[in-house]
C-alpha cells in the first residue's frame, strides 16, 4: 500500500481520469458532462429511502421528524463541505478513501475504501430486490428473481459501455425523481394553504403540526430516535465527488456540488416531509398502511396515487442501483490503483471503463441477491446489518481526514483551497462529536435494531482494519528488508 505523496491535480492523480482516447489500461476518461454531474449531485440526495422509510420516522417522532431531518441534513452539509474542500484540491475517483490514505495513513484508506465498497454492493442486492417486487406486481408472468436478474444485467451493461452511458442513464433517472418530488411539493403546498384548484381537503393545513398531541407528541427523545431512522437515507450525497474525477472540469464540478448541497437537502428532504406532515395528521393510519407519500397523494384525491408512487420509487431504485454499481466499481478501481486491491481492478478498457472492478462488484451483488432469496433471515440479514453503520464511519473518517489535509494543502498548495470548511477546525470537531454521539445512541436502541447494526458494523470494520494494519506492517517490513539488501550491496 502506498499513500499519495503530494497534492495533485486531476491530470496526474493516480485515481483520476486519463485523456480521452488513451490506450487500454491507461485510466479513467473524462466522459461525464457538466449536466450529468449537476443531475448526479441533485439526485444523489434523493434515495428510495426518502419515499419508503419516512413513514416510520413520522410515526416515531410525529411532526418533530422535521427536526430529525434538519439535524442530519445539517451534518451532511458540514461533512460534504469538508469533502468538497479536499476533493476540489485533489479530484479523484477514490474521493474520501484516497484522502484518508494520505491524511491518516494507508490503513485508513484501505479500511474505509473496502467498507464503502461493501456497503454499496449490499445496496445493489437490496435495491434490485425492491425494484423486482414492484415490477412483478405490474407483470407477474416474470418471477421476482427474474426481474432482479434483468435489472442487474441491464444496468451492468450500461456501466460497462462507458462512463457517459452511466451519466446519461443517471441524468434521466435523477431528472424524473427531481421533477416528481418538485411537483409533489408544489401541489401539496398549494393544498396546505387551501389554494389548490379542484381540491377541498379537510385534513390539510398547518394545524397538523401541533393539533395532534403537539409538535413533539412522543417527547424530545423521539427526535433522536428519528435521527437513527433517517440518517441512512442521506447516503449518496458524496457520489458527486467520486464522479467528478471523470468530468470535464473536476474542480468546478466539486465546488458546484458542494455549494448546492444546502438547498438540495432543504428543498427535497425538509420541503417534501413538511408537506407530508401538513397534508395529514402524523398519526393517520393511512401513513403507516400506505406509506407517507402515497397517503399524502391519496388525501388530495389524486387517482392511482399508489401506482404513481410505485413508478417514482422504481425510478429511485434504478437510480440507486445505477449509481451504486458505478460508485462501488470506482472505489474498487481506486483501491486497485493504490495497491489495496487486485491490480486487475485498476485496469480499464480503451473507453476508460474499469471492467474488472465493475464485474467483481456486480458478482458480489448477485451473490447477495441469492442470499436474499435463499437465506433472507440469516445471511442476508447479517449483510444488511453489518453494512448499516458504514455511512457514519465514512463521515467520521472524512472529518478526521479534513483536519489533517487542511494543514497539508495549506503547506503545499494553498491556491487549491477553492472550497473551505466553515469555522475550521471547530465545526469539524463538532461534526465528529455529533457522529460519535449518534453511534453511541444507536447502541441504546433495541426497538429499531440500532444496537445490532452498530455492533455488526463494528465487527466487520474491525476485521477490515486488522487486515489493513497487518498489510501495512508487512509492507513496512518488506521495505526495511529491501533497504537492508541495498545497503549490503552498496557495502
């Protein structure tokens, strides 16, 4: 394992893009256009978890779930600012893993890189199964496992074609999500204020924020529990910094994605959840039975609300699958470039596609899908729980990496600090403290499997970390032996 010795630009970064048209094996290519990056950045914060999982959070915290989303959203904004600072100075497909490699040591880059890869290949199985369930409901002639296979094969082919193909698919997937949730906010907002033509909803109104047991009907502690339920729906915000390494102007792309994260979270998460809890009482049975967004649409008398939402969720699932495979393969590529994964992972086709890294990632995804159908309550449940806290681990590593990288960049290339973390280092330490607090609070949560998730994730992280430390020590010994042999020859 080797760490990156200097702050580099996109052109000579070991994980960055090669010039278009380079021969096979030369590296990634700058195949993503600015419109691709813009939509990837916007769509990255809108996961299927927002549509599917928000009902549990609302049932737990009531209207106070808005505070849960606001707290986690603020944390994500701060973490993305730190990551943006490092990635704008050194755009790379390895993103935070490559930054951790240099700032904290090869053990850190190895550990967090493989944990992140593990997280996304498990997500592939989860999302493929979710998408297959929707498709089977529409076309039952094809079994669910068949739909999962079809979806995985199609998106694998897309990623294998070129990075431009991935970007184009994601542009449209994310575009549908953005338009759908934007329309939901506008229509729902008009209904909340009683100005939506043709709709007379008795249940809608700002009074739903306080009329049913108050804004915090289950107490302030429910806000913390709500944080545990919503934190993982924000995973994916960092994808834009990985994809920037294959864009035409990486530094501009990272800067733009970082600066726009505030309004993206404010509009799509807080805005849409605000509309939901204003359209219906938080304790409405429809929210728990049909899902928060379907129930909200139904309350407005919109026909076929369930099927409309199924289509939007399917789009989100396909978007997550597409980005998950891309993200996992680029992390594997970066690990291969740094000697932390098989060298084959670092080879690319003539079109700049890390074919082996993609195939290896999707193979593990297929295996996880098999486990989901064959051993859903044992092996697959272990995979899901043991990857569940990786998002928090990634954010924590970003915090500690930024604390060190700021000093390195200021010493070596201060002109590269085009994005700066606010109130450094105080907000960085505060963010790290909040993440540690959330992890600690999860250990007290037995109702929503928080304790199991943290313990199993720590177990897997411990195994990966042990491998990283052993590898680093072995590399150090080999280096020392080589130096000793050179001295003997010289003598």
